[in-house]
C-alpha cells in the first residue's frame, strides 16, 4: 500500500519536473510569477529585496521538485541514511550556491539582467543564515553539500535559532554585540513541517513503580514539556538530482496562553509558559558564564537531540518493526560533544518506552553512533555538573551512572588494581563538584571516533585519550576535513573560474577537484601566470572597495594582502600577528625597513561575548590600526584593517583576494582548520605552524610553496616539560621587548594607559600558554622570507597557482566519501 501511494505521488509530478535545467525565459517567467502572485507586487514598485525574494522562490521551485523525488526514492527503497547531528550550521547565503548546484546560475543571472536589474545588488539583499560560530558550523554546511552531491541519503539536524551568533560592531575599537536578526523578515529557503512536530519532556523526577507481578521500573514524572516544530532547508547536490534536507527545530510552548491568569489581569504570568518554551531556540550560544546560561545550554542540546531522535525513530518505524535492525537503517554522527546526550536519550527510549533489555539496547546504541572530536583544548571538552543534570534530566543521569558502572567493570577487568586508570576513563569526574564528561560518554558509546586531521587524530590517541585507545583498539580513526569547492571557488571566485575555462580545465572540476592538477602544466606559461595574478589583482580591487565602504580606509591593491580570518582565540594567536605589525611599524618609523614590501593586514574575527582577553586583543588591533592608518610617515607601506561582522559572505570576498594566509596557531592546538584550505584553493600562500591540516597542506603543495615556522608539537611538549619561561624570550629579543612594551605603554590608548595590561600579563607573568614569545623570532624571520618571495613576481605567481592546483585532497567530497565507506557503510542512492 505504501509503495502504491508513493507511485501515485510520482505519477502526479509532470515529466521533466525533476530536471534542474531552466532557460532564461522560463526563469524570467517564474520570477515575475512569484513577484505578482506570491508577493502581490508589481515590477515598477518592487525593491531589490522583492526581486531577490522572487528570484529565490523561482530557484526553490526547481529544487523542491528534485527534493520530492529524492524523498520518494529514499522512502520507497527503505534506504540506510546518515543522520548528522550538529548544534551549528553556518550556511551563509543560499541563492548563488543553490543556483550553481542545480545548474541554473547562468539562466538566473541572465533573467535578472534582462529585467533591467543588477545581479550583485539583488544577491546582496540576502541575509547570511549564520546559525554557527566558526569552523565547526561551516564544516557541517560543507558536509551537507557533499552528501547530496555524492547521492548519499542524509538528513542534517539542528536548531532553528531565531538569532544567530551576534552581529559585531566596533565602537571606539571595542567589540559590541547586537542581535543577528537574520530571520526578521523570513527566508524563502525554509519549509515548515508542522505535521512532524515533536513534544519532548524535561525536568521532573524519577519514581520507581511496580507492576502486578512485583517487577519494578523507573517512571519519569512531573515533567515540563516543549514542542519542537521542524523547518526544512533543502540541500541540493551539484550536478545531480539528489536534494537532501537540513531539519531545524524551533521550540514552542505546549501551552500557548493561560486565559484564567489573563482574566485576573496578570498578563505576564498568562504568557510565561509560552515565553519559556520559545526561549530554547531563541539564540545560538547563550552566555554560559552564569548558572542560568549553563542550564539553557543543556536544555537546548537535549531539546534538539530529543526531537531529532523522535523523528528518526518515527521514520524507522514506518518501514521496520525489528529494533535490532535500527543500526542497519540509521547511522548517527555526533558533530562534537554537543549532541552526545543523544546517546542517553536513545538508551532511555529503547529501555523505558520499547522495553528492550539492557544488552540489546546497548548493542543497538553502540552500533548506531559515531563521534567526531574537534578539539584538544580541555576547556572545549564539555562537562556538566551532576547537580544540573539531576535537575534538568534526572532519568538520563540515572542512565549515565548505569553506563559508567558497567563500563568501569570492564576497565577493572582489563587493568586490575589501577584506580588511576579508572579515574581517567570514568564518565564521572570526581571532585568538589562531580562533573559528567561528555567526550568520555561519546567515546564509550560510539563504534568509531575520528579526529579531523592526521596530526589531530594522532594526538587524540597519544595525548587526549591514550587509555581509551588501548582499551578500544581500532576505534579511533582520522577523517581530514575538507571544504566544498562549489561554495569556496565556483561561487566566490568567478574570475578564476573563467580562466579555467579559457585554459581548457575539465568542466567537472567542481565535482572532481583533482582536475585542477592540470594547472601545473602551465607553470612555464608566462601568459597564464600573468592572467592568474590579474584575476587575483581584480579580486583585491573588489575587496579594497569593500574596505573603503566598511572602514573608510583606502588600501593599495598592489600591496601584499596579509589575511587572518577566523574565530578570535588566544591559541589562534592574532596577537602574534599584532606583534609583527608593531615591529614592522617601528622599523618603518626608524628607517630600518625602508624597502619593506607594502602590506595590508586584514583581520576578520568575532570573540565570544564572555571571553574578555579575546575582546581585549580585538581592541588592541583596532587601536594600533587607528594610529598606523593615520600616520603619513608609513607612506602607505603599512595598513591594518579589521573588517567588522566577519561571516560567510564577507569571507567569500576576502578569500579570493588574499595573497598570504595566516595559519599560526600553537602547534598541537588547532584540530584541523578549514580556512587554510579555502585560502590556498583560491591562490593564497600559507604562512603557518606545523599544526592541524597545515601539515597535510605542506605534504600536498611541497615545502617550496608554503612558509612553515616555529615550534612543532614535540618541541612545545619539551618546552613545557623542562619549564617554559617567556620572560627569557622577552629579555633576549630587543624587537620583541620593544613591541610589547610599546603596545602596553599607553601610546595607542592615551586616555587609558593600562588598557592592554591583561595581554601583557598573559604573555609574561601568566606563563604565555600558547608560546607567542617562543615563536616570535621564527615568525618574524619567516615573514622576511615572505617579503623576499613576494618581490619575485614570477616565483610568487607559481606558488599561488600550485596552491590552487594541489588542493584536490581537501574537497569535502573526499572527506565525506571516506566517512561513507569507513564509518557509515553508506552506499550512494542516485535519484
């Protein structure tokens, strides 16, 4: 019966509806149709935003045809799916990416231009879908793109945040956060699915009850409830008919209005329940520096995984009845520890609701989940207090204790008498306040655990989880991150795409990035090298206009564009770049570097609202920039730009214009990095440490086409073990001492001479945990090598081209294919 119904649905869809081709005429007709009938507007009255919305809806029409066909095929064939659980999806703008992926970009652009409109102006009306913080969320977006492109059945799950991370403004150089109201006027890309809403429980208490035969079972009572309403974002594959989707949950109260309280005149109390329910999906990353913020964060995580699991199991039960086959139909990937509570929720459902035995339940759970670790930083490995868990999820706390008890029994058998190993491996961290270690839970319950770069995965086994690696031989594996070339070259660098076409690069390179290796055959072709660098220069001219508009500063496109764009964190060492800037500035003013290559340092970064030192570094860069940019003595050789509100769209303008890519994290601290891949793919040369994926970029491009400096992981470890003394580096290096003293002298903040004392303290008395002082001199020497290379225009052009040509490994298609083959055992299912 179900198959017959699906067949009837297919029959109702017209022939050719699943083909994403469109002429400019048909696109024009669709745009005008939506303008008139969906938006009830007329061409002569329409604003640029109206045209963008009509264009987006015309493109969505073509996507949703293929989306329907995809879901019909997947449901008909009862396919195995991967379910990707992530708290973040940094999707950015959707229009251009979708137009490219379904093959209507040229037709859409021509249609808009024939209607007398400016294509870029129309596209610029779109707000970024910024439901993520940085690399983690952008990686998830790239993975969704690749899953669809590779015809892999997949659904992403997350939260439909009303407000994204935050909109960043600089006020007198300081970061100020404003709400990111990306959804204020709606979006054409979401599809509300109220019929799939889920109601979940939290808080309450657990009571033991007995049946008529005297058997006991726990019951979760007196809970609060909240409803999750799903919004689906279609995700179209490139050059294929597969359209998967991202399902995002919006929280709603199960009790909209208390009429009795309203009639009493207590209007606030009448809507309290509704307001509390809707708070859950209100904002990405509530400030968890206080107890209320921590509690909301835990509630958010449980809300999204509980809704997602209910949806996954609903889909499974439609076609299957044997719960032991769940792992054959559902592979669930945990993107970091944020969704790790899903492990306990599935355990609860199978035990309490489906009444399976513990052994059967745990077998299902451990064959279903896999876990991706994204960090080696202890502070980024989530821990929750037992007291908070007991308040919010009392039944889940019981199950965590049971999981840990059973696991500890196996550890004792493996290492008898080794209480130290038991403490190291326990999910429960003992201390004044007992804590639940979510990374331990994820490792124990997952059949595979992967790092995201070769070095990172090695350090997971040797540094972070050495006993787990011994206990679970073969569980840990590596899946080096990747980026989608559709977004990060095809969509953001049209000049380079046109150059590929002129020189006969196979047109399927966006789906087979290794095809760009053919560029190496033009290394001795001066005309090609000139054309490549001309495209780079045009991109720099474009970025210079954005800088002028956003910052009011003129920059020279012939200068070296030195780019550092990423989250602001001490380990990423933006303050090391600041010390370099101060040193170069000092040299210029004192005539010791009059032949310096002109440089424009370009920063883009947001600091977490509660991260005071990171915000202080932003302030320091902006205050130094203000002085340098207004000092005529530099004669235009040095400019410092901090573009506000860094986001996906801004990155798509910066990356094609970059000459130098700063990837200078302390060795052993960056799990992978993906900005390094995006910049290199667009012809930027990397200066970096032997950290994260830099190691693999070095292997691909060769040592002559990258600038590597500084301590490696073993040297960092040795320095820590023998006792690291940052004052020694400070006292022994005159330029280093001079730069730091100058920064903290009050010269750049005359009204607040102690403004940067915290930076000074962190680098000296605070122990310099990220080895800025130790790496300063090697960094400065390496930057001199950069300057020397940049002056040799032919050499630099060859380096830039080879970086673009040799990035094939770093396509997210390769990464996802490895996940599918080695972790998920997920076959493709073309539509």
